[in-house]
C-alpha cells in the first residue's frame, strides 16, 4: 500500500488577515480525508528549511499576506 501524500498548508500573514483562512484550512483538511492525503498546517516561517520541506509533497500558501519569508526561507 502506498504512503499517503503530505501537504503543508502555510497561512502566515503580515498585515491584512483574510477571514476565509480558517474555512480554507478546514476545506483542505476535508479534501485530505476524502482523498487520502495528510494535511499539516502552520504559520511558523522557521519551518521553511530543506529538512522540513522535503517531508511534504506540496506546499500551499493559503491567503498569505506581506513579507512572510526571509531571504533564506525563500
């Protein structure tokens, strides 16, 4: 049996915060449950390092705003 895919949902904001972020996270979690992929959510930009990111099959930037990643994280 193949391993489930893993998706990192990142929703950090610097400035305007979209009201839809919570609903967006919930929707992606439901899609994950329905389609056999795991969802990890965070607003911690310190996780944007190679050792962490290589654990995921995809990264979703969900309604992020502002300058959320430094040069190394980019």
